[in-house]
């Protein structure tokens, strides 16, 4: 158990990758909190995780909500050792868009959800973090491979990778490490937000055909990578990006 009694917060831990990461941290002995806006999926996820984890409702684009997440977690468990800034992705009801359809409001929503919220998820956590904590930002291989309709999302995730580098230096005096974990194509509910139900199987098969190892990634794959970045096994890994994508980013 590499994270025995370490206190973790996983934003967006009520679904997909965030839940897979929370499970993996728990399996390594961590306790703590998962967050999300949807109370029903939050309750279900907490029940599935079992003893040691609580759910805290909050919107990561709301700075008061972020403050509350950390205050409640630290109040219950003590200071935080592992922060996984995972909440993000597709803005509700506004999946891929061509440049002709993008509005200023749509642009701001994507940047707020994927970039601004990441920065402030870290900043607001600082008073509640232990020295020597590990912060894991969830990026995306979309930062490295262009995809139609995903330009703003991809740019925000590229900036997240940059944030990890800068924040690592900012937080060096407290020995707080910041790294990015960039997933490739991972099987989560997000694909149901991008294409209609009848196209889901086709989309997934397309990814299986493209990804060199011949399968999509799973939330459990992301959990293993995150547990490594959270643990002392990665103590000399600072400000870098770990890509977990079955080899996809390397193919031209
Ligand atoms: P899901 O849609 O399954 O999960 C998204 C999570 O983010 C949910 O827990 C959701 O909870 C939470 N969330 C979304 N908006 C907000 C908000 N405003 N405030 C608080 N929580 C929010 O997607 P994934 O698990 O696939 O995505 C998780 C992360 O991984 C994202 O950052 C995404 O960009 C990244 N990623 C995913 C890839 C994939 O292939 N699946 C590939 C590369 C990166 P709720 O709705 O309850 O608020």
C-alpha cells in the first residue's frame, strides 16, 4: 500500500477517469474526497468506493465551491497529500464545434472549465495541502494531435501541461510536485456526450482500429498511472507530462 492513510481529493471523481483514479488511490490505502456537480452520481460513486471516501458537491468553475471542497476535506481528514485535478472535458450540451459555430461565450466556457478551473483548483488548495504533496493535472493527448471541432479544448489542455511546469517551480519551496497525466482515448461516459447513442459503437471501434495496442484505455489504466504519480515512487518526477494512450500519440 503506497498511499496508506494519505488524504486525496479527486475532482470529478463521480464518473469515468476520476472514479477510476479514486478507486486506484483507495486500493493503495488513500482516504479522502471525490467531487462533482451531480449529487446522484456522487452518492453512487461514494457507495461504490466504500469506507474512507466522502462526496462533496461543487462546481469547479465556482471558486467558493472549490474553497469549500478543500475546507471540508481538511476538516474531516486533515491536510491533503494528493490532489487530482480531473473535472473538465466537454461543456454541458456543447460538444465539438466548428470555428463558424463558436461564440465568445462558448470559448469562455471551455477555457473556464478546462484551464481556469485547473489553475484555481490548485491555488485554492494551497492552504490545505501538506508540504511534499503531489498534484496531478489531467491533460489530454488532444494537446498533441489536432482533432476536428476540438480546437479550444485542445488548446486549453496544452495550457494545462504548461501550468504543471510553471506551478512546479512556484511550489518548489514546499516540495509540492505538480505533473500532468494525459490520457489518450479512454472509455468513459464522455463519448455519449459527443455522439448520439447509435454512433457510439462505431466511434469506439474507430479508436480500437487506430490505437497501436488495439484497445481503448480504461479508467483503471489511468488510476494506475495516477497512483504512481501520487506515490513516492515518482518523487524525482516534477513538472512533466505522463502520456498514457496505448501508443496513439506516436503514430503519424
Ligand atoms: P466524464 O464525462 O465521465 O467525467 C467528467 C467529470 O467532470 C465528471 O465527474 C463531472 O461531474 C465533472 N465535471 C464536469 N464539469 C464540471 C464542473 N463544472 N464542475 C465540477 N465537476 C465537473 O469524462 P472523463 O472521465 O472522460 O473525463 C475526465 C477528464 O479526463 C477530463 O478532464 C477530460 O478532459 C479528460 N480526458 C478524457 C479523455 C477520454 O478519452 N475520456 C481523454 C483525455 C482527457 P458532474 O457532471 O457531476 O459535474
